[in-house]
C-alpha cells in the first residue's frame, strides 16, 4: 500500500470515529430532551389524550339584555392565556374562577404552579382531587407549605447554593447568574429586616460578591460558611474599592450577626427543610402516584403561604420567582403552553419579579395569571402586560372600567359600564387586549360560572 493510501486510510478512520461520536452525542441529547424537557411537545400532539376539547370551559355565556344564561358554553382557547391574564373580583368568585381555570388547564396536560397566600385555593384543589375520581386519575395535586413543619416543606435557603441546572456556566450565562444572585440576596436581606430597598445597600453588594465567589469555586454554601465569608470575604475588592473602604468591618460583623441570629432560630430550620425548588421537576409528570395515563399524572404544585406573614410571603415569592425566571431564560422559546403560573392576591408580591415574569414568560411557554380583589390593588406598572382580563363584582366598578380601557384601548367603555352593572352572581366580564399575532382579538363576553 502506498504512503498516500495509508495516510488516507488513517484520516478516514479518524473522521469516521469523530463523526460517530458526535452523532451519538447529538442523538442522546435529542432523546433526553424529548423524554424530559420537551414532554410538553407530546402534550400538544395529544390534546385529546384525556378526552377533553382543546378549549377551556368557564361556564355559560350570559345575556345581559334578557338577564338569563344563554345556551352557549363560555369557552376560550388555550392560546388566549398565552399572553397572560388578570382576574379581578370578589374573593370567593375569583377563587372559584381560579379553580376552574387551573382545573381546565391541568386536564389538558399542562402543569400548574400555584401561589396561594390565603390557603383557600390550596384547600379547594386538594378537596377536588380527593372528591373527584376522574380528576385525581389524571392530576397529582401537591400542597407545599414553606417555613412550617406541619405540611410538605421546601428548602428555601438551599437556593443560596448554585442552581441545580448543570448546563449553566459563567462563560455563557455570567450576567444571568449575577441577576439571579442579586434577587436571592435581596430576598435574604429582606428576611433579615433590612430597612428600605435591600438591593441599594453595601450589604447587598457584599452578599452578592461573596455568593458569586463561592459559586465560581464550586463551594456549597451553608449558614456558617456565609457568616464566615461575610466577616472575612474571600475577595479583597468590590469594584474599584478595597473591601474595608467599600464596607467596613463593623458593618460586616453586624450583617454576620444578623444572619447568625436568624440561622440559630426555629424559623431558619423550617425554611431549610425539604427539597430545593427545582422548576424542571415541578413540570414533569408524576409517575409515582398511579393514574390512568402511562406517562404519569399532570402536576399541580400549590405553594400554600397562608401561615406566613406578609413580609415572609414576599420573601418566599421572590425566591420562587427568581428560580422560575432563571429557568425561563435558559430555555429555548416554544409556541405552546408549557405551564401556567397562577398567583392569587398578586398585589402582596413585589412588583419587580412580577414585571420580569410578564416580560419573559410568554416566549418560554409560561402563562402568568394574576388575581386581585380590586383593580387599584395591583401596581399600575403591570396593567399593560395582560392579554386577557376577567372582571367580576368589585367595590369600585368605575376604576375597574378604567382598567379595561387601559388594557384594551379599543374597548367600548360605555358597554363595559352596562355589562358590569348587570353582572349575575358569580358572573365575569372577559375582555381581550389587542393581539399582535392574530387578525383580531376574540370578542368580549359576559359569562356565569356554575353555582
């Protein structure tokens, strides 16, 4: 065999080996994504897997002129929630509507994450799963109670450690990781009672720098590690300043003492018990609880925060939303619904994470549904982020009508006043904002939920 023939044979053998290795790696990656992360694609292909129509049934349409329920069912397409929704109305009516929306979405195979600050929605969903055999055969309802021993706990402060997503790297996602650190550091300082805006303080800058240093080093962060690193930081400078100039030793010791006092208390142990928040796990089917679907039951994870005071509710939701935001921004966009995040009494949450959720959720396939008793309770900055608005009985219909006009400029305000004045018990007016991705928005409608 000639020298050229030998060289060519060796080159071909090397190329063949490399191609096979790359092909196997790509095939394995695609298969894993299909079986795990992209299980929602299979749901889209099997919209009728539970024998349900591809629409969400809310009740019966209502004829405000005659004052009677119409024959037509009140239904919306699943895609009508993809641009997010706001529900305003009396607490009982809003909770009933929330339960109906969550149930309908779940029965189409879309997982739900529910944040419930009053506890009523959690009880309603758990009772429904226990009482309705068909519902429980397809749906796995999990009630999580952070910060309390009575119930299923969650390790909130375990999220001070590096995120569970192994694909993260400082080279590619450094800015994203720093944003995430800033959010969880701010939440921790808020839990310690830091006055004002914690993210504007030197203590926040120090905490962010310490956590970033530990994450880069692959170090697990326990309370004692954090206390030590705050007193003796593993870095000598923050920005252009020497450490002692940026934040003197006495302020570092004061922060370390605050964390130490908190860590030695009962509440810290309760906030550090259970599993860490893993968004991917929350979206996966439950294959351990039986059910009629071999692929597993669709998950509904309800975070029941009724036992927490307002400050702790804000801290927990900031931690939770930070994890969801990080997950969203790491995933490729999808044209269908991956998950619905339902936030009851959203006015009790900080505005900044809510605004970021509305900004990034749609591309990631998340529908954000926020509920509030009154139009004025929710920060006005959020009003323009909803594609659909459900309005029930409120204490101030005039302000509610103004909100409808603000979210949907083409909406007939006079008609809204008339419809809201004649709403039946458990009745809602549904209005849609102008849609950019369709020729025209669905028509507004008044409907009545089942009594």
